[in-house]
């Protein structure tokens, strides 16, 4: 299970900040899978509860989620 990686934090993402649910040093980018140290985390989605490495990954995720929103 991905949540069992030693040192990985579990966060709850809000609109302007995040809350630590389980302490750790990093999270994994929802798009690239790359490690993001918590002090470097600046991009996430409160709606989808996902962290992103940077603006490019956040945009990719937004477009992916929005493309899937029409399938209903």
C-alpha cells in the first residue's frame, strides 16, 4: 500500500493550506509520482485531495479530471 512508505506524510488539503493527518517528511506527486518534501509543497487540489510537484503537474491533473467530468 502506498501509504506505508517510510517517511511519507498523509495530508488533508484545504483551499489555502493543508493539515497533517500523519506526520512525515514528504508526499508523492499525484501526476509524476515524484517525492515532494513538505517544505517544498506549493501545489495541490483541495477538490481532489492530491499534491503536485509544480504548476505543470497541477495543470495536467486539472485537465485530466475535467476531461473525465463529462463522462457521466
